[in-house]
C-alpha cells in the first residue's frame, strides 16, 4: 500500500518535471519568430531564404515539445 503511494508520487513529480520543458519550448518559439521578424525588417528581400529556416527551427522546437509531453504521459500512465 505504501509503495503504491510512493510510486504515484514519483510518477507525478517526474511528469511535472517533464512538462517544464514545455515552457522552454514556448520561449524558443518566441525567440525564433522574433528573430525572423527582426531579420525580415532589416532585409525584406531575403524573405524566401529566411522563411524556410524559420519553419525548420519551429518544427524542431515543436518536436521537442511533443517528446517532452510524450515522456510526461508515459510516466503518468505506465
């Protein structure tokens, strides 16, 4: 009985720590698009070159969010 409570507490703490990464991902996406807007404001002719790089950075950052969320769910429900 006591081990079940300790295991549930450990799972909850682990899932909470895994979701901290989601805050970092939000900051990262904000920095990516802020940099894009700054670069576009300085050189509007480079829009096509910049947009591909921004979308790649966004996709990789969002993938990290999905991995962190998946780890949190795995910790909670297994």
